C-alpha cells in the first residue's frame, strides 16, 4: 500500500505540473491534481515519519488550495 501511495503522489504531482505548464482552459485542474498529490504525500510522510516532507506538503497544500480558489473564483 505504501508503494501505491508514493506512486499516486508522484504521478498526480507530475500530471498537475504538466497541466499548469500547458496554460490551456483545463490547466486549473492541475491544482486539483496537486491537491491529490499533496494528500498522498502527507499520508506517505506520516507513515514513514519523514517530518520535513510533511511540512513541505502542508505548505504545498496551502498553495494548491489558493490555486483552486483563484481558479474557481
């Protein structure tokens, strides 16, 4: 299960970055993918007790939420 969470975090993060970089109408969905990635990495970091990664992902979650709100707003 741990391995799957790690891969979900990696793939959704990369897909979100790609979508945002394309700067197309659907690019806002990149922030949704970032949120999914953040959640996966938070779970991963809690299970692995990698607290530096946890703090980073909490910060990235905040920026992803701001991105979603701006996109929807």
